[in-house]
């Protein structure tokens, strides 16, 4: 820009160029300039600019690479350290990796860090017994109705438990199967609704058989699998050759293949019976206590299973249950799993075993069922005390709600009492949130207690507290209620955003139509129409961010949480709207959009740095019930993050250029862009792999355009490959760490190495297609935004190759959109192109990526409509007088760079009362880069 202006004054330069003088037929602009306003268009040969531009560009890319390497060197926190340093309820920590041996479930289901062992995760000396009560919640715990549960809660640590497996709701069999595998798994076969007396949703649980015939058949199947090379039954055969633990016997689950069937094509790898196998192979035989001696006082490295659900957790791939028993407390196994039955309705559960705990009467009463479960738990605890040998160590008791009680998923209960579990909350590195676990954390956490390394490296982290038990219950119930309310109102809020966008789209089509405006007063009301759309758009643009800011209010503790949530969103949106109107930036539409976009970007950045509190339990973030993600930057948050960043940078660069700050034009996007990439990609903060590539790609496009480097298809592809290469390099360096210390990036690279990457990519593609099927209203937001920008805002007329005399030009020119005038300022246009690039990359690379451009469009289109109101007062010159030679010159193949002497200031006042001529047809356009 400065080079061309200098050449214009001195007519001398070291670079050869050609300047073409074009008169702009704009009476109002000419009047402000004191006469005919002329603009110079400098045709600069690319070969003459590149030698000077490329060295700086290479340094820029090198700086980006060095900056991104900090992503690997920076986050070295262990989960325990992060939890101690966090000032609030959620603590950032490094994430752990999935490995082939662990057969992890989703990208975020088993991401976390192992870190250093805490005092609470040391090997327990006594026996550990896990009691499963699918459907149990923290809200069910009451000192009168459930005294045994309340006593365990008072003496130990507790958490809300995410039990999601593959489906939206988790049946008891799926919960038990996932517990034993340490991975998300679904138990089949599904109940047949056509069968008589089979109206339940959940499949029946198959009780294992201890008959010699059933066991022999299962062993034969294991031998066949081992002989065929699958290796599924090798460990089972070897173990069955030995004697079972005292008080146990070998059993087999019939037709286990049908139980595993739902996991075959699910996209998840399941290591059946992983918990029992690792205890058996790597566990040690310990004495029951310091005062005990002799062989009879030894605890063996085995897992005793009591009940059909526990058998699901212990069974290997062939359905063989090595240590099945009627009384897990009386066995010599270090770990016991006990199925106490489920809390649920008769419409949800199936009654496969007469007179067993899964029998649900027709007249279902939840409180009664909870009380019965507590009585059974009390009886089992009495058996533990009666079976304890003299001098034996105190046992560790764990109670977990391993499943849902109805088709409405909720967070369930987790209680652990015994050595190492002091009163407080339990968390893991996969959730980074005290008081929150997921079902896939249980097996690794138990293994860590025994000093056994799990493939995921996840352990339990205890946060002690002096709060009274009732206060702790209220806090956990409040968080659970928040998750449930968000889950129930998610579709409603999504529909609200969709409807708002559709209304905005329809208003654009109607109010910007020349036919409609011409009938109602023509150009006289056109400026009013533009300002009306701008105010509506500015208000609509605050809604997505208000969904995050609502997390600042304690709405979940209100008697009506749904009403509190809606009120919090309304107050947050109003606050953002007021911020955008504050002076000095609130005087112009550019200033208002810049303020709102910068506020959105800074709020999201601050949230990610401080622990993702606003992202979690948000209508546009992630929900602990769904369990797709627990920390970092979500897909919809990433869309707002990217659009807000680049729209602000476009406006800021334009303002800096108008003030003559030539260096800051490059320094600001470089510094702020690198900061955004670091925040998004840092595993301790954003931990967003696809979003980081999208942000980096958009940043490179913006820097290239601002530096006047002409972009081609080849260069765009190279930018994408460079961004992906940088992130893969970081992922490789992170993969070199120990499995428990890897982040989300190392986890992804491990999936590439183990061959699971294609499986994960296929699952993500299926998730995108599923979103389109179940929520088509969200999916069509993107094409509607494209139509609005191309036609309703007349973006097509911005291109030199499209004239108003062409068919496309005549179609586009039927609407009075002001986007061509907005993009006369090329810096704003560059910001728009960078935002579009980021959303396009996010569509391809992120999980459920269809949400990225759709959510981004809900912010981008309102921003563009508000910016268009800045030019509502301007007249539009007719193109009818354009000569054929001028038209042909504008459509020439040589692209030029528009050199403007000065861009409008973001804080400058603009008149709003200038009328528009009724003969408006099209803008006089010039070639643009």
C-alpha cells in the first residue's frame, strides 16, 4: 500500500508496476473529496513482490512453528498438582491417552493424565468390594431412608458418575460390561418388542451357568479362537487350569456372542474383562492384615463376581467367568464385584430372572426401591464384617450407580469409603472436575489402588473437604441438576437459535428486496431498513455467547432450574448488548461489532485458561451426561472463538491502517493469532486438535492477505497441509511421553500408530451424518447463511468477474445488501475470508464438525448485517452508463490490489440521514485482491 502511494507521488520505484486510474461515480464521495475522487489500482507482477515478501513469510511460519512447540513444553502439570492449584471446582490437568490394549472408547472418554500417585491412590491392604446399584443417584441418599448409603457417604468420598456407554441411556448390562472393560460397551441383545410380555427397553441379563457342560463348551470355544489365531482364550485356558479361589467356581455366560454383538460395528474397541485379567496377571497376593498370618489369611489376585451384572464385568471374550460366587465377601479374592440389582421402572428394565433383584413390580415406587437397595447393601456390609478374619485390615467399599433407571439419562452416584478415601470429592484426570467421574474411570482407578498400571493411566484424585455431609450432598445434587436441566433444554435452546436465524434469513430476503422496498417508499426507507436489521442482528449475535455466560449464575439451585437457566441467558445477552453500545466504540456499527467480537473472544479465552468452567454444563458447550467432552474448547465454542477472533482482527487492522500504524497491521494479528492458537491447542486449556488447526489455517490466510501475498488454490492447500503438519509434529512429540502423561494430541497420534485412526474418523463421520438426521434444522443453517451472504447481501457483486448485466448479477442485484461497500475495506474482507477458512477446516477436522460452520454462521451473518448498516446512508450508482471497455477491464484476468489512502475509523461518526436514490441498481465495482 505505502509502496504504491509513494510511487504515485514520486513516479519512481525499484519495482515495476502499472497504475490504472479509475474514476468512481459516487457523487457523495466526490463532494466530500472536493471534486472527482480518483483511486489508483496498481497491477504488481507477483514475481517482483515475492522475493521481498517470502523471506518475511518464512520467518512468520517459523515463528508459528516455534510458538506451537510451546504447546508440548508448556503443559507439564500432573492432575494432582493442577487440582491443588485450581481455585475453583474444576481443575485443569493434562489428559491421558488411549492405547490399543485399553481399547479406549472415544477421544475424550479416556483422555486424562496419570500424573504422580497421590496418597489416596496407594495400594489398599484390605479387600475391596464394589457394589453396583444401577440407577442410584446422589439425590437418593437420605439419612433416614438410606442410612447405610448415608454412612458410607459421610465417611468417604463421592462424585457424580457419568454412565453413558454407546447409546444415550445406559442399561444395567451395558454399565457392568463397561466397568469390566474400562471402555464404553453396550450389552445385547436388544429386547424384542414383538415377544409376549416383553415391553421393556433394556435387554435381559443372562445369569452365568456353573454346570460342567456349559463351562466345557465355553472352554472349547476359547480353544478354537486361540487355535485360529485370535488369542481370545489363551489367558482363560491358562487360568482355568489352576484352582479357583476359595469360595468361587468357574462359570460361563451362555450365548455371549449375542451380548457382544452391539459392539461389533459400533466403532469402539472393547477389551472384555480387562479389569479381572490385569488383576489376575499383575496383581499380588497380600495378607489380609498386619496381625494375620498363614495361608488362609492371604488375599489372592483375583476378582470374585456375585450376581449376573458382576459376571458381565468379569467375563472374558468367550463369556468365561473365572471366579463366580454367591458371596463375594467370603472369598479370598482381593477384589469383589457384587450386583445388588437396579432401581428402575418396569417400562425400562426387563425381568429375566424370577425372584432376583432385577424384578420390578408393576406398581413402581422409586423411594421404596431405593430403600430396598439400601437394605440389601446393609445386609452385604454385615456379611463383610462377619467374614473378616481376626486382625484383617479395613475393607474398601465402593458403591456405584452403574446405569440409568429410565430412558432419561442422568448422572449417577459414586461413593468410596475406606483407607485413602477421606470425606471429600472424587475426580479423575479424564474429567478434570472434582466431584465428577465417568464409568470408564472406575476400572483404571481400582487398578491404581492395587498398584497395577492401567493402559490409560487414570487414577482417582481425592479433594478433601470439611463440609458437612448434607452440604456435600447439596453441592453434588446441584451439579447433577444442572446437567439434567441442560440436557433437557438443549434441544429447546438449539431450536430457539435456529428459529432466530431463520427469522433473520427471512427478514433479509423480504426487507432487502427491491420489489418490497420500492412499493413501500423506495430508497427513502432503505437506510431505516438496514439499521433495523442491524439492531436485530446485533441482539441475535449475543445469544450464543449468553449460553456460556449463564454459567456465572447459580440458576441450578433455584426451585425451577429451567426458569433460572432462561433468565440467566436473558441477563447475559442484555449485558453483552450493553457492552457493545458503550462509548467510544458504541458510536459506530464497526465499533459495536468489534466490541462484541472482542468480548466474546476474551471471555472464551479466559474461561479456557481458568479451567473451562463456562464450557462445561453449557447449552453450547458440553454436558457431563453426554460425556463426549469434559474440559477444553467444544465445537460450538470453537466456532464462536474463530469467528469472533478474525472479525475483530479485520476491523482492528483496518483501524490501525487508517491511523498509519504499518507495523501493528502485522504485529497485532500475529500476536493475537498465536495467542488464540496457543489457548486452543494447549492440552491444559483448550485441548482442541481440530479447532487449533482451523484457527492456525485461518491465521495463515489472514497474514498472507494482509501481507499482500496473492493466494491461489495451491497455496491454500499448502497452508492446510502446513497447519496439519505442525499439529501432527506436536502430536508425535506428545506421543513420545508415557501413556499416562500424554495429552489429547498424543492420544490421536497413538490412534494413528495403532491403526484406530480410521475407525475414529469413521465414527466421527457417522456422528456428523447422525446430527444431520436428528437435527436437520441445524444442518441447513450453513447453506442458508451462504445464500444470505451471496444474494441477500449481494456478495457476488463484489467479484470483478460478475457484472450486474449478467444473469447472476441481475439476480443478486434484486436485493439491496451493502456487503460490497463493507468489503471496499479489504482488511475487513480479509477477516471475513479468514473466518470462513477456519469454519471450513473445522467442518472437516472436528468431532461432529457440522456444528462448527452452523454455529459460526449464527454469529457471522449478524456481524455482517450490522456492518452493512454502516453504509446505509450511501448512494448506489447506476451501472447502466458503464462502457463496454470498462466492463471488460473489470472482468480482466489480471487481479489488482486496491490501494486506499485511508480506511474509515472504527470510532468515527457517520451520517444516517442521507437518502438513497430510487434508481439504485448496482455498485460501480473495481478489481480487488
